[in-house]
């Protein structure tokens, strides 16, 4: 079975957040899955795993609200990386 | 008025007279600003509300709130009413909260609605809890101008003002009782050592923690400074950290080493002006020289290390702008004496390692309802910290390790016994030992060794972790769980922790 890049990112995020059942749309802030420290851990994970640069200005509620929004954000960054080569 | 006769209620009144319209409190989340006068009025309003509810001198008032205006209103209001505040960590689970409420004989709990619904389910027969006050009920009267009720009791400096629970939330609660004079004396010494004056301090630490209350709020209140209060539980507080310094022209920030590590990891597209920032205070966990150096070089900002423990109110030793000896935890505060002692309590020579003992106005009154534990830790007036250290020729103190069983993760004290009690309650677990392991980000992290009951072959570390997550604050849950065949013990049954392989 071939899975999309977004699905692959979300699977890795579930692994990182230690919740394999985590729904794509759950609000990670409201559900308290992320606090100030675990958010930075997640940022470090994204940078190392996907070789992207995450700037403070990008760490917003809009980008990090759910697995879906994070996957969208990572996809955008990966596209930027490809287009800059 | 001599400082030794002052109490928290008089302090608030005096500072309102001294600084009246000067801005004291900025709340980042809402943009609200309170002057010294308004802050004093706010505490009077809440004190009157509590007195009207029947709160009398010495009654315990639980405050279970995140960093907020309501927390400070409840805290100072209750203290003004002569009550003893019991701050609770909002990330605790219902059972732990109930344990503390029961042990402290709390008569009132001030919190927000979702938590209160959980508390309502507690067994009323063993509880003295009479009133549940919602945070928004405090809000109603926060900006009304009031004079202090005639029901207000006379308060003495040696009267208890706070009980801070440091451990034992799962079975054996340990509440540190601090008096009005403990708080004022320690906060005054900190302000003096740092030459705080009218400086603006940004509070990013949780207010249920002694560092949040004393260094971040009480010291600037005493020195005529101001506070920018941030929501410590807001996940986005770190990414907006540098922006807030610029916006509020912050001079001082108090943080823990983990936050320094985190900030070093973040990168920004634009340069933020840090011109207003004079220095960063760092404590609650050991700060490595390498981390201090990296942070100072990258952000061109001095890091000043302090040391203390809740039993000593907050701070006992601190460096200063003029005398910042890197690698040391600084000099004793003005009202403190420090002694490095051997196992017999005899002072050792300069440079020799021993236990750090503290004596002074900041030493707690004792553990609530536990004179046995108090007598074990305060001996002949000296507080035995359980930390190992040494001094140099100039009197600077260096911390070198710990004698007592405690894990300091990101500045938060985690007592293995609390976790062992919970994990030991898992139906498949026969034995459990929890230890601290080195961690690049948090300084230390939690590892649990588990022996399963016979026949429990299908239980995995993940099962145990899920169990922990349901019963413990997420931050306390083990980073690693290892299932072992046996726990190494001495002949007397004591666990040989060094024989466990981290």
C-alpha cells in the first residue's frame, strides 16, 4: 500500500507524541497534548526528521494546532526546500 | 516601621502608599495593567469576600489556578484575610488535589469550573472543604475600591501565610509551612542582592512554585518594581518570549536551565531588541557552565545562578551583577548562614565536600502536621538541604550533588516515591523503582524499573505508561520504563539504585 507524504508525516507525529490513535483534527493545545516544552521538543523533532528550518515566527497556533495543520506546514517547508535547489 | 514587624497585609498597604499610581502588574494574556494601588485594592476585595464567607485566621485556602490575575488576587487576598494559602499545581490529577485538600484541612478552594466539578465528587465526610469559589467570582469585584473589613484579624510576622506541598501527593503529603516573615525576609534579601529597584521582571514560571511567587512577584513588590505575568502553561509562551521582552521592556527574567536550553534551540528570522534585558536569573536545577556560556554568548545576556529550596522559602545563595562567579551558586543571602558539614553536622574546611546546611529567617516553620519529618530536616536550627557542596576562599558556594532521593526534571522536583506508589498500584506490577537519568534538555528525566507479577507476560512498558498518564501529571511520567526480573536490594531490603543500569 502506498501512503501519501502527509499520512507518513502524521504517522511519525503520532509516534513522537506517543499516541498512535491520535485523530488528525484533535486540537493539540486544547487537549493539552502540547505544553511550552513539548512544543519545542516537537519543533526539534521536525527539524531533525524532515531537515527543515522552523523559525519562531512559524510556531503559531495555526501551524501547530493539529496533526493536519502540522503536516500541511511540513509539506510547505519541504516544497520550499525542493524549489530552492 | 522595623521590617521585622511587617506582615504581608501591611506590606501591600505600605507599598500602595509608597508607589500608588506606579504600574505594578502587566498580564500578558489580556493586556491588563494594575497599579500598586489597584493591586492593593484587589487583595482587599478578595480578603473581604473571604471574611464575609466566614474565613477566619489560620483557615486554609486552596488556590488551584494557572498564572493569572485571579491567582494573585486569591493569593494576596487570602493572606490579607489572615488565611493560609495552599497553592496547588494545576497539572495534578483530581486524586492528588484531593489528597492535598484533605491533608491541609482546606476550608475554601478557589479554582475554575472544570476542576471544581471533579472536586465535588470527593468524599465530603473526611473533608473540611466548605466553599468552592470560582475564579470568575473573584473577577466580579477585582477592580472595585474597598476598605478592609473590620472582621480582618490581627496578623503577626510569625503567623503562617503559606503551605507549599513539595511531595507525597500520592500517599504521604509533605507541606512546607512558611510564615509572613519567611516570605518578606527572603524576598527582601533577593531584591537587595540583585539591586532590583524599579526593574521590570517577566514571570514565565508557574505561580504555584515558590520561585514564581517570591522572586517574580514579592521581590519586585518590595523593591518598587513591576511584573509582566505570563501564562506558564501556554504552549506558545516560549516562541513569543523574545517578542515579549521587547514589547514590555523587560529588565530581568527568572528561569530554569531547561528553558535556557529550549531558547537556544529556537531560531528567529528577525533580530529582537534585547537592550532592556539586564540579566537572567537561573535556578531550581543545576546549571552547567557550558549551557551558561552558550546562552550568554548567543544572546549577549548575563546569566546569574541562584540556589534554594522550598524549605528555605525560595533562595538561599545567589550571584549578583557585580559578583557573578560562574559555576558557583553564589553567596549566602543577607539573612542566611551557610555551613558545609560532615555527617555529624560538623563544619568542614574550605574546599571540602559536605552537606549544605542553611540557617536564617527564610527557614520554614516546619512540615504541616509532620513534626517527625521537621525534626529530621531542621536540627539545632540548621536546615539540612540534602544537597552536597563546597565553598571557596571567597565564600562562594558550589553545588556538587544530592544526598536525598529526588529527581529534578526541568526545575520541577519529582519524588520517586510518588511515582513508585502509583506504578506499584498497577494490577500487573509486583515491584517498581524509579530513578533519575541524565537528560540533555531537562537535566534529568525519569526511568522506572518494573518487576511484573508472575504470569503477566503480555504487559508492556507502553501499557504501564498509559496507566501512568491516567494517574500522574504528564510531566512526571517515566521517559523510559524497563521491565526487569528483579530489583537489586541490600540485606535489609533497601534498593541498591547504583546497581540498576540506567
